[in-house]
């Protein structure tokens, strides 16, 4: 039973007890004031209905992804550049590209989804034009932040398997375009497999790899390495320092993407 359900049940018990006391007091004090008793009981019933409705809404919201088909996103620009898996990193673009960036992200991270929405299309266009090469690190930082836990790792593993099939970018873009809410239910392995099928991945190796967590150990080890890498530590203010997603690195330094023109500046610097 989740915390919300326990809280709601306790609240119902307290309300029922209060209602019973109110009915008893009404009988003792009013010589059988029937109207007052009916009013008290009605109020208790209404409050209970509101509480039950809240629990049902909370459960429905928490499990919003259950039974859904993840809509497949067409990433047409990805057809114009090479893409390969290098360990737990996916390399997109030509090795001859003058600028390379490393992007660290988590499929459950809401800011990563915002980053993808703001810059994803632009990045893919620059890769396709040969100006940019991207090394994508899907790190399972929020593995405990879904209910049940594990979606962050399952999604990262499935994305690497999609890269083996030449479908990383559309798989990646689809998961960010329809991201589950942090703290709630993610997508199941079967849903991730179905997304692969909808993107044209038909191999049994993909489905088996998703189900048995083929790259889970490597991804977990990479997450530990990244979290302890001093070059990836950022100052988040108020004495808080550490690794966070999304992180973009170019030429060994973390890039601030608070400037919406950050990518063009990087590409122009490479030309000068």
C-alpha cells in the first residue's frame, strides 16, 4: 500500500470515528433530534466520498502510463548520419565533425526532457550537416525515483539496445517526448519493447536484451564513475555541489546552456 493510500485510510477512520461521536452526542443532547443526526451523517458521507475520490484520482495519476502505447516519434534527420554504440555511450555523427559534445541525461529527468524539447531538433540538424558529433551518455541517476523503481535503468538499457539496431535517436526522442512523471509509474519493459517494434526493431535480441537487462551492470558502473568524476561536478548554490542531469561537456569543460545560443557559439568557435 502506498503512502497516499495509508494516509487516506487513516483519515477515513478518524472521520468515521468523529461521525459516530457526533451522532451519539446528538442523540443524548437533543431528545432524538432526527434532523441533526441526518445532517451529521450526511456530512460524514460526503467527506468520506471526497477522500475516496482523492485516493482513486491519486492512483490513476500515479499509474497514468499503465497500458499505454508509447507514441513513436519520427527523427528524420537521424537517417542522414551514422550512429553507433561505444560501450554505454552512443556516438552520433561523423568522426570528422569539427565539434564534439558529450551529453549526460536520464530518461526520467524532467529538465532533460526540457533540454531535448528546446535543443533536440537543432542538435540533430547540426549532426546531419556534419558540423557536430554527439556522444550521448544515458545515465540511470533517477533509478529510485519511479514507482516501482527501475524505469530509469530499464529505459537506458533499452536505448542502448535500440542503438545496436540503428534506432537510437528515434527511440531516445520518443521517450523524452512522452516522458513519465518523476515519482510515478514509468513504462514497463513490454512497453519499451513495443516502442522498439513500432520503430521497426523486430529482432528477438532486442526484446530479450530489454527483458534481461543486458547492459544494466555496465550502466550502473558508469553511473558510479560519472558521479565521482570531479570534472563533471557542478555548483548548484547554497553549498550544494555534485553531478546533475542534463550536463553538456565540450572540450573538457561543462557548457552552460542557459544561453539559448550556446550551440551556435560552440560551432562558430570551432570555425575560427
